[in-house]
C-alpha cells in the first residue's frame, strides 16, 4: 500500500498548493464540415462540436470526483476555421464564430479555440477573410479564441501578416473598449504554432491531427515553489533536481487523467502538455518560483537564467512521466494571470524588454500584456515581429497576446476577471517603427548552420 | 475498485468505529488501515475495495463527505491510482 505520508502529501498539494489539471482539451476535426453555403457549414460545425464533445464536461467532472483532483477547464479546439470556411461563398466569417460560441455554450466549455489561420508563408483567400473577420468575431462572441501563425523557422516571417495583425489587434480592442479591449485577450499571434496545444487562447486542432483527440495540460507552479522552499540556499544542481522530481509527479497525474479521459470518451489520447501555467490566485505563480531561487522580484537581473533552468527542468522531469509529450510544454509567463508578475510590473522592475528576453528561454512569449490604448498598430506589429524573430531563430514557439487597453495609459489597470486576471498597463518604447512595418514582404528563413 | 479513504479531524473517542460502520453499511470492504496523529489532528488512511457498493463512485464520495461533516471530520475517498501514479514508477 502507498504509505500514509505519500497520501497526505498528495492531498496537501491539491488542497494547499494549487495542484490541478489545468485543462482537458478535446481536439475535433471540422474538415468534413466544408461546403459552399455558409449557413449550412455553420450548422454542420455546431452539430459536429456538440455531438462529438457532448460528454466532455460530464466526464471531466466524473474523473475530478473519483480521483479527487481538480480539473480546472474543459475545452475544445477545432480545425483552423480558415480552412473549413474557405469553400464558402461569404467574405465575413463571423457566422462561424457564432456557431462555435453557441456550441461551446451548449456543451458547457469555457473556451473553444480554432478561429485560426496559418499564414507563415502567405495568404489564401480564406486566410485573409478569416483575419479580417477576427475583430468582429471576437467582439460578438464570448468563448471563441482566435490565433494566427505568422512565422515559422522553415518559412521565415510573413511581414504582411505581421502588419495586418497589428491593425486587427487595434480594431479588436476598439470594438471591445467597454471591457478594456477584452477581445484581444482571446487572440494570439504565433511563430512556430504547435498543432496539439491544449491551452487557450492559442489552441487549434492541427491538420496532422486525427479526427478527434484528447490533450491534457497539467500545471502546478505552487507545488514547485513549495518544493523549492525546502532547498533554500542549495546550489542550482539541487534546485534543478527538485524541480525535475516535482514535475515528474505532476505529469504522472496528468498522464493518468489523460488516459482515463481518453478511455471514457472513446477518443485517442494525444499528448500531455508539461506546462507551468499560473493563475491569478496567490501561491499559484511562476514569478514566485523564480523569486524563490533568490531574486527579490521577477525582472531582476538573473531572471532569464532562473527561468531557463526552470523551463528545462520541468521538461526533463515531465518527459519520462508521460508516453507522449507535446503542446507548448514549458513555463508560461502571462503577466495578468500571475500575481507575482503583476506585482513586479507595478513596482517597475519587470518591463516589456525583460519579458521579451525571458521569452527566449521559456514556452510561448509576450502573454497577456496591456499597453497604452494609444499605442499604434505599427508598434504592435513591431512587437510581434520581434517576438516572431526570437521564435524563428531559436526554433521554438513564441506568441504575442497583447491588449492596447482603450483610453488607458501607463499606471492604469485593466481587469478582465476570472482566470485572465488583471493587467497593469505597461509602457512601450518611445521610438517608432512605422516605416519598418510598412515595408511588408517576408523576412527569409534563417540559416541553421554556422550558429553563433 | 480500490480506493483510498482519508479521514482528518480533531481526535476523540470512537472515530474509527464510526467511519468503519459507515463503510460497512455502504458495502465497502476495508483492506488496510494506517493511522497517526499529525499536528494534533487525528489522521487515518484506509485502503478499501468499493466493488460491492452498488451506486456510482461520485455518490459514495458525497455520502462520505456529508456523513463526515455530521461527525465533524473531513472524509474523502479517491481512487488509489492517483497516488500510485504520483509516487511509484
């Protein structure tokens, strides 16, 4: 029998250290929903999602109850809508966002991802239509998440798409000015997007994925932080080992839940995403892990090194615990969703520049960052270009989820509520990038030898 | 199905008797018991077999939780697999 201390330790992690399964995400292919009549396609999308994911929330709840482990989110990701809708005779794809939103409400999931276009090398007709539809689609729906992949290591950066996304983000913010630009919190611009990411807002069901799949995202920054408290003052070898051991346990639990969900739903298991995803709750913060390593505040010099160690150790510990690892797998650093990050921004120690450096060594990128409402589209595009360059050159996923908070300036705070948290408005560089962004075209794919 | 029942609360006379009676009434077989007092709290862990319980697991969990509250104890039941997964390779 498992000994009493192990049982009590597990339950203590759940009760007091925010150990949870962050999301069970069902990926659903909508490729068979294509057609020429937009209304018919929208109905097919609604029917397929509600039928395929009918038991997702209930099954998640059952597993939660039986294992006594919270499963925070149940979600759905779908085939990039640009592909599904492309054969339709309509220019406005908002109708498909409405169909997804209705389906999400019907089955009880809090987000549905896949209002997506992959345009790293160029646009098809459907891609352009989808991107133009994003602001309205996000403003008029509640649960739909959109993403656009503008760059890959093999294709380089599509700077026309980068320019367009700056404008789309501004428009989305303007359409939702009453809620602090909330639409932008549901929109991710990617470089090297992955096809099996279970985390929102960037989840979509990639073209190489099966008909239907279950992907699970684990979390547990609080557990890692508490484990590190016992290693105070120890050398980094001990720190890395401690994180690895903790990540292993957390991931084993994710694997168990993923297998169980896959079995009960009769859907193949895809991957476990080994991510440390914070929430705004105290004690559920990635920033606090970095601070536990000896920094007075995240953003202090040393933060990038600390994050690099954390990210690597999480993967090393987690990878043996799961039969298939995928998704984004790494530490997330969304500012608004992490109490420690918010504190650091408000104290002026954590800046966009430092966050950008941090994204070189961790999963994803500039995430949930609010900037002044008068930030120009070109500046936002330039921020996206910088972040995409980091991803493309380093052969990793990077992303930008940025909110130009309407009518707000540095020092103001945007409150999105719930898991999306509160974002202090951060200053952007005083320089201008308009002519840089106006050029358009493509930044060529980087060389992958002669590396320095 | 094998599950772990965890009982935590202030120590007093008769806790084990009350909990095992409750389990017996539900047709839950106790396979092993381990018990300690941690920071003045009575803490008991039982390995049980729920095969003879006729209803759904969630119902049993709720029953134990409610009855636990009645006797001022926290009683929870979880499938054994979660602990195996976390602590055994």
